């Protein structure tokens, strides 16, 4: 079922993934410092977490998407030039949440700009290509501005997990 390029990258603007937050079975998060090594830290955190949750088989896809989301977030979180972000408030945070057959990774950053996927005919253009990767490897993605006093936004990606019969169930 093919989609044409222009509609492919419409994120779900209503915000949160269509999952009941009360039904989450596991959740983990880590704060990431505003430096580019944070992408490696995010990948290591993701690998440890997925292994712990016994869903390591989706690691490659999830890791690629986490890397892209964190890279995009850092691009907005790293202060340009002389402006410094106070160290005590890590500007970027990675959240991993698991339901029975779904995994969501969400990355928070301090920018209010909506994530824009640019049509990248210009392959030297770094920016914007990451969202094509997110769209290709995740089963859905979206973003929403943070509410209340929090600045910034959350960009999330959803993965379907293979159904595993629970031990002792009659499946």
C-alpha cells in the first residue's frame, strides 16, 4: 500500500501516541547532556533497556530512530555560540515506554519549532533527512508541544512488537 511522498511524513499532530498511559508495562528514561556524545549514550541506554525488557530483536530499528530523534533534539538544545544552557537542567530527555505489543520512544527538547521533514533532493542537506528514516523504520511518529511551564516539545516514535505468548498461557 504505497503512499505518495507528500503525505508520508504527516506526523500525528494530536500529540500523544494512541496508547493508554495507565497500561504501560515498563518505562525508563534518561537525561542527556547537551553535547554530541549524548547520541552514543542514548544508544547504550536503549540497548540496555531493550535487553532488560527482552525485546532486543527490534534494537536496530529502535536504535536508528533514537539516534535520529536525539540528534535532532541536540541540534535545538545546543546553544548557538555563546549562550549557555544551565548544566543542572539537561535540555534533552529520552523516554522509552513499553506496552504489551508496542514500544514508544519519546525525546524531549527545548525548541518549540515543529519537526519538519524536508524533501531532500539535495543530499548534502543534513537537516530533515532524519525524519525520513524515522518514518521508514518506526510504525508511527508524531510530536506535541509541552504543556504548562515546560518549554519545548516531545517527538515520539511508535514500534509494534512481535506478540510473545506469556509463559504458562494456553496459546
